[in-house]
C-alpha cells in the first residue's frame, strides 16, 4: 500500500529516491484510511516550506541570481556562490533544492497512488496532490533545465510518478516534463471541489498555475484564456493600493472564502517554521540582514509607487550606507511570513503579456494599467510595440520583486542578466552555463543514467 512516510533501507545507494529517512512510520502502514491520507497530504504541504525549497532558497535565489538582490559585504556566508557567480556541481543550495524537491514528490506520489475507495473527499485530496506535483516539477524544470522557449527537446528532469526506491531514471525531455505538469494540473482541476484557504490548492489556483505554465511555454493564446478566466470568473479581488502594505505586513494565510489577491501560498506559522533558516532572516536587519535590494531596482519605483514603501534605506554597520532593506518579509519570530506563490496581480501581468503577444495591445494595456493604477495612480501606460512589452516586463520585475521569479523570467525571455549592484557586478548572457543549475554531483555519482548540464 502507498505511503507518504517511509524508512529507507541501507541496501540502496543514495539517489533522489533514496534519501535520509524523515520518519519512522513503515511504508506499508502509512495510508490505510482517509484520515491517514489527510495527514499525508498535510506532510506534502509542510515539505514545501523546507528552507531548501519555498521556505528560503527558491524565493531568494530567484532574485539573488538575477539583478534584484545582492549580498552585503558583511554577511553570514550564506548563498555567496550566487552573489559571486561561482556555481559548481557541489553547490549546496542547488543540492538541497534537488533532493528536497524529489522528497516532496515521493510524498506526493504516495498520496496520488494510495488505494482507497473513491469518494469526493479522497478525490479532493488526490486533486490537491496532483497540483502539488505539478508545482514541484515546474520548480525543478525551471531550475535545472533550459527554458522551454530555447529547445523543448533538450534534457529536462527525471519524471518519477510512483514509489520506487530502486529507480535510477534518466532525464526526460523538457517537453515531456511540461506535458506531465499539464496532465497533473488537468487532473487537479477536475478533482478539487472545495476551497480550504490560500494555504491549499483550489480550483482557481490550479487555473492560475495553468496560465503561468503556458506563459513559460510561449503558448500565449491558452495563457491569455486561462488568465482571463481567473480574472473574470474566480471572484478574487485585486490587491488594492490601500491594502498593499497591510497585506504584506500580515503573516496569516487567508481562510476559506477570503478571496483577496492570494490564490496559493506556502504557510509558515508559529508552530511549523524553519526558525532562523526562514527567508525573513536573510532580509531583516534584526536577523542576518545579508540580502539587500539593489539600487538599480530601487530607482525604478517612483515616489508615488506604493511598492517602493516595502524597501527602506538604512545604514548597515561597517558595510553599506545606504543599505536598501527589504520589508516584504518582516517576521522573524512567532508566526513567520507565508511565501506567496500565485497572486492575482501576477495573473493580470500574464494576461497583459499574453495579449500583447497575440497582437491585442488594447487588452494588454487594459490589464497592465488596471494593476498599475493600484500601485502608482499617477502613472498610466500608453506605449505600443516593443516598448509596451518592455513596460510589461518592467512591471513584472517591480510587482514580483523578492518573490523568486525574476531569474526565471530572464531565462524564458533569453535576456542577459545585468548585475549592477554589490561587490560583483557582471553581465551573464543567456548562453552562460550558470543560467541553469547543475545536476548535483552526488546524484551523478549514484545514478549512471543521468547526464549533467552543459558547461559543468
């Protein structure tokens, strides 16, 4: 019988399906009832909050490896490779992402594969698990493979859809991985019935994620249709200017029925959190305070732009002055900040970009200006052509700063990364090996069927 929690025997060599044990519950006893399945699903959600995943590394690297964030000259020694642009196959942060992502997938597979009598409740739980698996494969493919827009036939990541601790699979193609993501989201959309609050996948969150996945595949027609469906039909309200600062100051996920802005977020509360390994510790000066917003990002916000109020100029002793401190994550005790993964504001930006690429500039301007009006009412775009696309990408940068998307956006757009801030300014072209993560050396040593990315 399938299980979420398992103990790995010592007979298997270490691979992403052969991890250090994280519980002592025997594999064959774990999921026997719907209550077991709910506990197992809760464990899947909890795994997302690992500091190797959305708890810290994924949102931080997405900005630090791009042009939004740099490390203070006085730092704790964390994530230095991304600041100095020195990535190797032994990079500890990428290793953590790889192993913890596949650990999450193992947990999720055991929920999906559990053999329980089908009813609405079991279907709901399996639907959420399908959405979580799609999220993890989307995370892996954006991190460890070239973008779909480069060449979908190039190596992606291994697809593992069942529990099999002896498996040593090769990498599936990028297209195959995206096809699996799409299939999982389709299952999730059909099976999820209830909305359980923003810390759980809902049907609108699945639709929103489909829109984002299609944007990354340059399937702009479908991305637009799905984004418009969320905006028009899901009854979520766009984060207003008046609510903006209090929204980011709150550490609480939304309860069922509260459809303000957040479609899905990863929770970290006072009982289940990573403590000093939380993302907020890297940004807050009462924590480590290592990660600072670059002046080149700060200068993009006008005085009237409410988003700029989340960045405060301070002095960092024996280091930067000014040091632009990020306050999007402000809690370092008690109830820690949730990590927003899908927001309605991004769906407006997806609709704007997709509409532009479909030669519907009037619609692109509508969705873009609807969002911008809630951030900087003094500003309204009237551009066209390449300038309009540049404006949309600029607003993505400003709206989603410090949420981990910038690096992946620059990759799918095949744009240079131009780092202007900190001690290590550099231009990293799209062709550079560091634009994607290496397969961890530990995995290569144990899995002879897997190949490394070019340039490592």
